[in-house]
C-alpha cells in the first residue's frame, strides 16, 4: 500500500519539538530561518511534524550549528489493533 502525505504521523513520525526549544535557547526566530533559505511552507511543515526533506534538516543543522538529534527525534506509535508476529517487528 502506498503511503500518502495524509497518512503521515498515523504510525511513526519525526517530532520537531526539540527544534523550537533549541531555537528559543539560541534566540533564533522563524524569520532567521526564512533568511537562511527555508520557505514559510517548510516552517509550517516543521511546526506540524509533517514531512520535510533531508536538505531542510541539513540546512537547519547548518544554520543552528547543531546535530540532527538536537532538533528532532523519532517517535514510534503503538500498532493498536494490529497483530504483527514478533519476527516481523
């Protein structure tokens, strides 16, 4: 089954809460990200934990002088109602 954008976050996702905390600590504003080359739609995607490109993540790390794990983390959602054999997990 092909995954669509509307399916994002229903199972596993990348959480960007750490990005906003780091930006506050470094006193970096959203406008600073726009000046660094990110567009507003990308910033909205980050705010909503939606899909962004690896290039966006690299630009954020370069701009904020940080590592990937400083701005996001992988969140695994439980597979409620789905009986998956242990061997496939």
